[in-house]
């Protein structure tokens, strides 16, 4: 069955104006800026928490630096 199709005019009737030119505008800028600020604050908070955990581990003597034997299991002598 053959359907009659009217072709779209070339060039199309759609015009791009300055307001719809693909720019996210002021609202897009504000959203992106707030997202970047939130990411920086999250990074700083994570850094602070990791420093706190590291300091607490050193106070409790749970830090592995210098206290543990770093010899792999396959190189350790077999105990009899």
C-alpha cells in the first residue's frame, strides 16, 4: 500500500533565535556552579575524615607502617 507523504520543506521552517540557541543560560550556569561547589566541599570533607581516621589509627597503634612484616607469604620460611 502506498502512502502519500509530503516532504518537509528544505530548508526547514524552524529558525534558531538567540534565546533558543542551545545555551543553558543563567540557570544552567548557577546549577553547574552549585554542583562544582558541592563537589569541592565533599572532597574537603572526605579529606578531613581520612586524616582523622589515620590519626586515630596511629593513636591506637593500629597503623601498619613500620610495625608489620611486609614479606609475602610465599617467601616466608615454613614453620615446623
